[in-house]
C-alpha cells in the first residue's frame, strides 16, 4: 500500500493510496479520510474509529465523492473514517466495453465477481470491496500495533447509483454475519435484473443465465435474508433524477419487501427537484451521516 | 439571460444561466445559488438577500466551485445568494494562449480589461464581472417587480488563486464607492506584477508597459486607497500549497500595507498541511461565510 498523497482537509486528512490488488490483479486507487479524532492527542486508547464505506457510481474514480459529496465535515462531526474505493479495475490489460460506452467496463464494475470472459480475470469487485480492501486497509493503518481504525467490524456502507446498488447488495449478502452495521443509498439501482443498466452489466459480467443474477440482486436477496433488529435501509432519490423511471425504480424494492421481515425497514425518501448529481448527494449526506453515526453507536 | 438548468441543492436552488455579454461579445455562463430564504413564504417584503460573488481560479468554469467549494450550506445558514462567474470568454473566435498552456487565455482571463490584440476584443473580464454581470443578474431576477435579491449594493466578493486576486483587485478599485462590502480570498495571487503567472497574464493582456499593470495590482492599489472603517481583508493560504513560494507570496501584500491605513486590516492565515485544491477551499468556506455574513449585516 503506497501513500500517493496526504492532504489536510477539514479537521483531518485525506489520504490517497494505491496498492496491488490480489482480487483484480491490477493496481487499485482508494481514498481514505481520517477524521480529526484520529489525530487528537487525547483519543482513548481502548476505542477504535468506525468506518463508512462509500461506493461511487458509473464513471467515477475515488476522487469524485471525495471532492463533491462532502462527507469530511460529517466524519469530523461524528468521528468516523471514510473509505472511497474505485469503481472497477483499470488499465490497458483490463477488458473494456467493446462499444466504448460509459455504463459497462472500466469505471463500471458493478461490484460483482465476473464469471464471464474476458471480464472474469480482473472484474472481481465484490471480493475486492467487501473482503480484500478492508483487510488491506486494516493491515496498512493498524499494522504498527496502534489499532485506532476499525475497517472490518464497526463499518457502515453507502453509495450512489451503481454504488447504491453495491452498498445494498453487500449489506444484504453480509447481513447474517453483520458484516455492515448500517446501510444507506443515494439514488440506487435496486433491481438490476430488471433495468437496462443492470441487465447490460449482469449479462456481461455474469452471463445470460439469469438465475446467476439473483445472487447480487437486492430485490431477490432481501427475500432470503431474515431481518433481525430495528435498523432500516435509508434511501434518498430525487424526483428530477433523469434515471429514476428507467434504471433506478426504487418502488421495486418496496414491493419486494412487502409481507417480509423487511417491511417497514426500507425507507425511500423521494425529494423534490433533485437530480442525479452530487448536488443531490451532498445535500443529503448530513442526514445519512447522522443515520450511520446512530447505527455505529457514535450518538 | 437563459436558464439552462435549475436544480434543487441544499435548501435552495442552483441555477445555471447563460447570456450574451456586451463586454466580452461572447456567450457567458454563470451559476447562481439562491438560498432557502429566497423560497420562504414568509420572507419579508422589505428585505433583500445580499450576494457573495466567488471568482474562480485558473482553468475553472462556474461549475468547479459550485460543485466543490460547498458554499450552498453556508448560504442557507446565513441567507445570502452566491454568484459563480466564468473565468474568461470562450469559443472558437476568442484568442487563446499561442502555446496552448492553461495559465493564459481561455479559462485564465485574470479579471482585467485587455488592451492588447488579439485579446482586447473579448477579454474584458473586469467590466464583465464587476459591472455588466451584476446589472444583468439584477434585471433577470428582479425585473418582474419582485426585488428580493441584491446584486449591486449589499455584495461581498471572494475568490481562489487567480480569482482571489480578482476579488481583492475589484474590492480595492471599488473601495471608494463601497462597491463591495466585504472581501476575502483563498490562496490569492496578491502581487501579479512580481510573479510569473501574473507577469505572463498582464504582459499578454495589458502589454509590456508595466505602469499599466499598477491599475490592477493589489500591492500597488492598496497604497492609493484610504482605509476608512473597521473591516479587514481575510486571506487563507495552505503551507503545503505548491504555488505558495513562486506565485502567491501573500507576505508581499503584508509588506505593501506596512505604515499605511491598511496595516492591521489585512489578515493572512497560513494553515498547516493544506494545498491549493478545493479540499483547502471547502475547509475554510465556513469561516469566510461567517466573515462575509457579519460584514453584510446578516449576523
């Protein structure tokens, strides 16, 4: 793990890192924000700072949300670290969309483990984001005997659009072992099997056999996971989002949880006049930050 | 004036506008943020919402600061509008840097009225930003008899890098008539006549006769303007800013005001570990917002 840059930001530091990933067999970039509490002289030795992982949407790198979502002030307010992973493997040797479009291939890994050639060798983003990266960050930041950061136990997950899908998917797949303590999403794709962005991605990465898609589709997953506590999944979406009707369809998740243990535990807030941009995301980051801070026991 | 897009953002709206400028003889883009107070049903009829103008740095469009500086939450907090102008005229017919570099020409108008060909026909950014744009915004937003926004009287100015220079320059040149009620800057170029970025820009736009440069150089201007009240110019700069030693040199402004009426009225805060990016700007926007809100009588 190499520190590419370390910058003061708000009361803490934004750290740009890169590392060779075992999962993707490529060099991966990731940004981490360490809040002011991490640098406080009087931070208690027996406490660890929890993490909120933010998965970005189509075309994004770790920088988009780091620059535009404005989590840093909230991280300082509540005392959590932020992790901003990349959205796919990248590089000349990594297969890309044959049509060169922006909704598949590099920048659009969809946080799944591809089974189909030519994508399978590098597009192992599920394992990368949910397994390898937390361990690698743990080893890097806590490897010197000063275990102040918690990347593997007290962790919340959130994301935007494709990343909102990735967050809900990872949360549900890890629900039984409480891998993530909290989950929220901004304008997520909730039912990829039934919308064009998801069908293109799942078809390319997972193949034409649609039963294989169920393993990642939130609307399928949530029916097979028993809800066991009081927490809920918090979702915001703008009613001026140009992708709302065709690709996002949050109502499909609400339909999927009807008469299940998740009924009343998925909250979709449709907000007026907001589109799909970071003007939308950043506006509601404070509400999501408070939500995760509560679920992580910080307030 | 054409509304290109109107988006919900924080509690108000971000409005992307474009218009044909008389000064630059080009189509110009500008973003305006109207805070939640503007949309409040109970906003008093006899009050007007003051404005903070933010001038951006080299290479920027109106979108950079709109997306990354995060003024919107502060505008809602105190009740001011934001104006984000472009940094130069643009288009095929607009002369550009012959070397194609990013620190001169399109995206780098330096907020002066060019006197030299081929730049003089379009590069009239001083008149555009400080005269035409406020009048045009006033006519657009207040032309229907509902004068809720103040673009010409209760106005503060700030900016980043080249835009920090532009803000201080405009503030000082309009000081006698109190054109701007408040001025601050993030990592400004304070003495363009004596640093490479400024010398290239002033040489190109204003010609080789250096006496002409004095009309825009803050370190020259400030000696000829008598300070008459208690306000000060607030400046932040990061000590990890890669342009600090060569292009910014804030200490030259402090030297220039020694033994003048401005002594003790220019405050330069050097902050540790911050660079030249929007991670730096956004961190100190809340302090600048409070500073301007006080000077505008909002708190």
